C-alpha cells in the first residue's frame, strides 16, 4: 500500500511539472499565421476607415472599403514567402453580413460570386500589411 501511494505521488508530481518544462506557455504565432490573419480578418476591419487603412501598406488601401466589408476571405493554398514579401492565394466569397453599427445595408447578405485572387503582403516593422488585394 505504501508503494502504491509513492507511485501516485510521483505521477502527480511529474504531471504537474510537464506543463512547465521551462516554457512560458505562450506560443508565438508563425509568420504564416500572421500573414493569414492579415488576410482573413480584412472583412471585419472594413467597418472602420482607420482600421481598414492600417491593414494595408501606407497608401495602398483601396477606395472601395465597403466592397471589402461585404465579402469574406480565406487563404486557399500555400503562401509563397520571399523575404519580407509573400503572395497568398485568397478565396473571396459573398454572403457576409456586416456587423458594424454604421452599416446601412439593412442586414442583407452580399450576393457576390465566389472567386480566387492572389494577394501580396509586405512585412513592415515586423507586421504583415496588405500591399495588393484585388477583389476580382
């Protein structure tokens, strides 16, 4: 019985230290994950002028911001990294409802046809910004 208690105590002690193992427990996102987040979150950012502009390289934000808010975006393939630049195949789809309070579409979903485009992103000061994001 004493041996059983020692084994259980040892297992509990081991299990409590496995999670620590010298790591902080915080997992840093990869370059690929950061680039994907820049693409896939764009529809949400389109509800606000400043947030939308901040997703792009300075001066590259398209004038038709509301068109970007009516669509959803999904990385659809492998990105091609080249230093501080990456090209990403992006599936663009409609049917997205805007959630911003300034939306004037009355909650109607976009009926935009699905398409795929290649977008270009550039790393600036450690952050991925969209350089070119054609809709179709």
